[in-house]
């Protein structure tokens, strides 16, 4: 049955030479949660942006509640009942939550803003969804998860009939994802339609009623979740079988590359000591907030430490100096790639090659040529999806932007590669590809330190698992003993396995 709420048919959208949408369709019924799936660059966000009024289709029809949807105007899209929640919401930090919910359309009584009405309506909507936030507090300092909740409430305040979430869970902890799912189910119970985009298939099969799978801009399959399994979904997404999710090769373990001794940053992490050797992949596991990212930031010198030492290949690194770390052969692929990893308006080639070429003192012309060569080579190895290597990085899909950051650091041929959540936002096929790459580099003698909240990834890839809890290293678990249980127990229960 065609979706009685939303129906997109035969959607086409081209950007220059890129066919972002090439025969996409999507059906959503009232009271249904549809999972929208597809590899990086498949066209999911382009479809979403069209429904948000940011793009107009070149061809195709969109029907919303039986009426033709008027395209190309964000305000009109909202008025027609579509609300979009993005991975990183953009609230006004200094406005209260109530003001953020009603921004631009505050209720008035007798020509004056009806503050009390605004606050009580916001409170009512919070209560209705079980959200525990004060409408009077400013948005500044809210977690991403809470900011998304405010966006959802905003959608409800305009009585949106269709709520689209574009990778909302990418930066959330497990508990936050659970809350998001609860809220999504309430929206469904209220008879609204929900479109949920995620690269985490387990989330999608748990939450959604049906899935729509896109590949290369076209919709290739739609099915009820109850009638399919993840293997089938993956086959639709990538058009082939993925045989090995975690390709792990035997690497010869060599000399110590990274040695961390007694590393302490007051109030953040305490007395952290461990080594990583050539050929090893060591995972730093723990709950969000355990201090893992903070430790790797200090190792790379982005943050200072108060005491202890970081040595690479035998020499102690200068405290708080990323350039010293880089000269010693350390590369860090940061967690927040948008802010720390990429220069968005610059070319893909420039972004990939800038770190490696900064070292070469070649002439300008030669530089341009080697830049393209290095970039094209790595783009190929990571299966980057792009139109022209000179295009700005901001034009790439989210997952492809992440591949550019990985390429940029792998291109420097480091002795130690630190990766913080290396496959967040990366589709299943490429994820296996990234794992294979890390594994291969380890065989070639690279030392890898990996921070990951993805437990299967940790168990699949790591030779050793170091577990942090509340700023301390509480356990070291060998690959043979690392299980979901042993890692989670160490991460959550004090006194366990210390
Ligand atoms: N404004 C734009 N200009 C040029 N190309 C674009 C633009 N927006 C998207 N594209 C291209 O369209 C294709 C689809 O991108 P889109 O962002 O829709 O993918 P996606 O399915 O959301 O991927 P991801 O899972 O990585 O977020 C990509 O090849 C992308 O580079
Ligand atoms: Mg996207």
C-alpha cells in the first residue's frame, strides 16, 4: 500500500555531474517508523533536504497527506508539516529552551509575547514526551541528545505530521539512543510518521516498522522489518555479500612505539600507563565520558597534561605540542572531524594531501601534481565517492567526509595512528573496508590506538582492550579473553577486574 502520509515517486536530483537522486521513492504512513538506509553518498540526506525545502527535485513527485508538496522553501516545508532533526542541531545558545521552541513565532496576547503561555506549552510538550528539562534554561551547555529533544519538541509545537531524523544517533551514548527511541515510538503512537536514518542496523531493526534501502540515488528495496534480516538489508545496500565484517590479520608484534607513563590531567584522567607496540591494535574502551578521548588528546598534545610522560619510539614528547607529536610520527583522527579534521571549503585533494605535502619542499607546480596523485590514490583505496577531486569537501556526503580525514592521516605514513571512533557515520561496507585497512597497516608495522564505543568493533579488531572508567585505567583484557561481558563489566562495575 502506498504511504498515506508521504509518497515520493521517481525523484531525480543532479548536482553538476553527480546524480544524487536517480529514481528514489519513499512511502511513509501515519503511525509508521521507516528506516532509510544506504551506503555513504546513496542520496539519503539529499532526499531529506528536499523534504526540508532546501532543494527542489529535477523530476519526480512528492505528495503529502494527499496534496502535492510545494518544494524549495524551508518555511513552507515546515508549514506543510515536515520537520527535520539533524545530527547536530542548531539551537540559539543564549535563548531559553522555550524561546528556541517558539523562535520566530512566539505566541502573543494583546500584541505582547505571552511568556507564560510559551513556557507552559513547552513544559507540556516536554512532559508529553517524558523529557526532563527546564524550559527556562538557556540552550548553551545542553548535550547533543538534549538539543535533539528540543528540536523534536519544536516539531511537535508546529504539529508536524512527518518527523525526519538524519543520523540522530551518531554522536549519542547508548542510554541517549534508548531515550531517543522511546520518544520516536511516542511520536508514532500519536499517529505521526517518522523517518529514521542510521548506519547502525541493529537500531533500525529494533525501532523501525519498515525499511527503505537506497543505492546510488535510487530506491532498491522496501520491506517490513519483521520479514527480513540484516544480511538481506546489507545485500541490498551494497549490492553484494560482505563476507568479513572484521578482517583481522596476524601481525608480528614488534618494539614499543607508544609508551604512556603515569599520565595525569587533574580532574580528567589519572595515572594512565600503557604501551602500544608495532603491529598491535590496542583499543581504549569504556563508557562515554570515561576519559578516553581526553587521554588521546593529551597524547597527541592538543591538551596539556599535569604529570607523567608520553614517549614515542623512545623519545619523550613535548607536553602539549601536536607538532612535536606529528614530527615523531603520530597521527590522530579526531572524534569531531567536522571541527578538528577538515577544511570544508577546500578541495578534497588539498584536504587529503595537505599534511603529507607540508613536509615536502617541492616546487608549487610539482606540488599540485603530487597533491592530486596522493589524493586520488587514497580516495581509491577508501572507495571515496566524489565527482571531482578538486571539489570542496563540504559537497561530500557525511560518511565520505570522514573517509577524507582518514585518508589524510594514513597518507602521512605514521608510526602510531590514533583513531577516535574511526567508523562513526560510515556505512557497513566501508566500515569493513576501514577495518581491513587498519589491519593491513598493522601488518606493515603500524601501531594503532583505537578509541571506540562500538563493542563489536573493539572485540573484532583489538589485540588488547584497555578499559577506562571515570578517568582511570581499570582493566587490560587480552584478545582471547575479551568478550562483550568482560569489557562491559570492567567499564561499569567498580572494583571489577582491576
Ligand atoms: N550540494 C551538493 N553539491 C554537489 N554534490 C552534492 C551536494 N549534496 C550532495 N551531493 C552529492 O550527492 C551524493 C549523495 O549525497 P548524500 O549526502 O545525499 O548522501 P547520504 O546518503 O546522506 O550519505 P551519508 O550516509 O554519507 O550521509 C553524494 O555523492 C554527494 O557528494
Ligand atoms: Mg547523509
